[in-house]
C-alpha cells in the first residue's frame, strides 16, 4: 500500500503548510509548565496524570526523536534548557515545514513573546484578533471609570478600535464557548445587552466578561465588522480546558447565527474539529456555505485512532475545500512540530483509505492535500504564500506586506473590469508585482478604455472619452479568485478611482452600488442578479477536403439524448463554474444544440 500511495505520502510530507490557528511562544524561563505541551489539563493535580495518557507517550517519543535524545521527560527538558529557545525553535519549525502562521495573541502566558519576535522562527506571521480580549482591554483601561461606560459609548469605542485594525489582521476569533456557550442570540436586545454590561461593570477589575447577553451582543457587533471588512471569524468549538462547559460547545448551537441573513456571507471557521462534535461540524459545513472547519488541537492531542476518526468524521460530509490544517501551537515550539507532524501522518492515512474505498482517486487525494494544508487557508484568509520552503514568504505583521515572493504557485493575476459595451477586459500583472505594488495602488488605465465598442479598439463616437487622462484600476481583494481553468493564475475585480478612495464617475461597479442603495433606501427592494448564458456546441466534420463545423446534435428541444451525448463536456463546464463559486441552477438544450446555463 505504501508503494501504491508513494506520491500521496510525498505530497503530505513535503507540502509547505499554512498554520491557520496558533498562539504565542514563551521565552526561556517562563513559569508556564512544559507538561502543558501535552495536555489541556491545568493545575498540579491534573497535570500529574498527563504522563499516563496516550498522547503524552507518543508525543514525547516524537520530540525525543527530533532532538536525538532519550525519550524521557527529564532528558527532553534537559535538552531544551541546554539548547535554548532559538535553537529548539529552529529545529521544530524547520521540521514542521510551515510557510505561514496565523497567531491568536489573545491568550496570555508568562513571558509571552510578541508577534514580531515570531518572525525569527517563522517569517510569515499574521494576526488573529480575539474579540473578548479586546473588549476586556477596553473596559479595564484605567483611564475609564466603570460609571462612565454605557452600551453606546462602549460600542462606539469597540467598533472604532476594530475598524482601525481591520487592515492589520487576517481574521477575528471568539471564545464565547468558554464564557457563556455557543447558543448565541444574534437578536439580543440593546436593553438586555446594556443590563449585561452594567452587571459586568459591577464586578471587580480586571474583569473577565461572562454575561451571556453582553457576549452575544459583542459577538454580533463583531460579525458586522467581519462582514464589512471581509474578515473570517474563528470560533472555539468543542473541547478545551476545564474553564468551558463542553455541553455548550456543540457547534449546532450556532444555528441562529448561521440562519441570520445579515451574516450569511461571513466566513465562520469552527476550530478544533469541534471534537467530540466532529460529525455535527461536518454537517454544518456541508449545508452552510459560510462554514469552514479547522482540525488543530484535536490533532495532535487525541490518540492516533482518535485523530483518524475525528478527521474522517469531518470529511464524511464537509467539502474538502472547506477543511483546514492548523497546529494550535502555543507556548512551546514543540507544539507546532507535533501538530504538523501528526497532521501529515493522519491526513495521509485518511486520504489513502478514501482511495482504497473508492471515494477518491490518487490525484484527487493529492489535490485534497494541497487544499487542506495550504490552498484553503490562503484563499480564506487572503494570504499570498508561495508553494515552497519557509524562506519564500509574505509577511503580514503590522500591515506591512513585504514580499520575497517566488512565482511557483501563481504566475499572473488578471485585474478585470467591464466596459460600457459589456466586454470583459483585463490587465495581467505578474503575481510578484501584483502583491508587492498593484494590490494596493492599482494600475493606470486610460479614459478611452471605458468607451471602446465591441467591434473596434477605440472609443465610440460621442463618448468624449479619449486617450488623454487616466483613472486607477484598484483591486477589490474580496473578489480574488483562483481560475479553475488556469490554476497558475488568479483574477480580481477592480474599482475605477480618479484618486485614492474616490470613484471615477463612469465606474460601473460604483454605479451599481448607487442604484442598489437607492432601491433599498427608497423602495426597500434588494437587487439580485442572475445570468442566462447561451452558446452553441458544434463539432468538426470533414467531407473530402472540406472542413465543416456542424451542430453537435440534431435532436429536438430539451432532448435527453442530446444531453447524453454532451454530458462529459457539460460536466467539465459545470465543475469549473462551481470551482469559481458560480451557482448553476439549470442546464438545458433549447435549439439545435444551443445550450443555456
């Protein structure tokens, strides 16, 4: 079996992974106990039992093998002290082969390193902002007295702060599961939220937010910002330390949030495989387009069979392009290594078994490896990380996108606009230059480009648009998409701006925004668009020396026989549209092989 799946094994071991959920490391001499590397248990009494767990025994051997020392806790800790943080981090991160790390810095450890320090070990670092931590920091600020806060003043301060950092982070995170549970009411009243805030303020400082009404309000307010700024929201689900009530951590409790139309476009990431509710998480990802899954913590904290079972359950229903790897590494570099090492082994085992069962071909399984370890996170968090070693990176700390980008993964980015004649046009930029410059500054385009007709490369008479003067095509990064038919390219829609932040008067996207706003504000009408694309399908017929292109089929209207003949072609078309997240509602043959999507 190993020989049969050698290419799959190689793919799982060699793919440079994006670690989409982790936490800060701690410096040498931290009081945070090394035994916490192996368990969520806390306190001396509970930690005393950790060495008797399957996870501890296996993980200790994994670390000892990496350090080439005896597999005992004493020898490993002795090696760590002798080598120091920089040396062991280098070993762990090199072995983990991580091309990017997204860090939730909302958890506090003794002698915790800041985000900048992590670039020594993993140059690609993005920040995940924990919303409850931000709220607590605002309220606990010594410059404000408890009596000075109202719900409105807090909301204004909180929302302003979130907006100010929205372009410096890659996502938000909520630990509502730890505080009041996941049965969040997205319609909590301001009266109840205000009462919840007052109850919080009546307690001692520094306060730790626990009031359900206030947390629900905080969560909903944060989702509104996430939608506005196209930020994913990570949510703790399933198991953790004893601070949570596991009964309230089943992701099925999120139904009210997932059903709320306001948040239907907000990408929600269920963390930790939702263990032991992995099947429930898989179901949610299969029926809600906005739900994604992340299996960090379940891997590597469970037994081998537990990890395999949990990942299998996630993949029972969930689309593979919605399942992501993370280490949930924290405090110690070994946690990153263990998470990556075990994830690669478990993903291989699960996908090779799927091949044996006939669920996947080997090539499909290799594609799934790319999705799970890299592509899904890159797309969801709008990262730009080359497919290669950790030295080929995009740095996203403090909003500085410093590229040493190697064009192995994406060669070109098409910046697309529609002109007044309905033509789809594009400027093509090498990926390195796009992410380094054009992503933010756009590219220049002459005014005449908007006035060209569909039959000539010049402005139509009477447009008054000439080659003198230009606007900027500024990419809307929320529309960035990998081209299903050309995997080395991406495309992105662009706004036309006359100066930064100011739309050109002929920008079609801005015109559409104005019209939809008028319809909504004045008539309470929400505009929705659908497209009916028609095309002829023909085949080549050679008669003597003459080459003819004739209808693919001559059967009558909506003939099933006609569809049978072209089924393989139409399946390929449909798959490409689906990969581009374009919903196809009908396919039909309406004339002599005139097809309509």
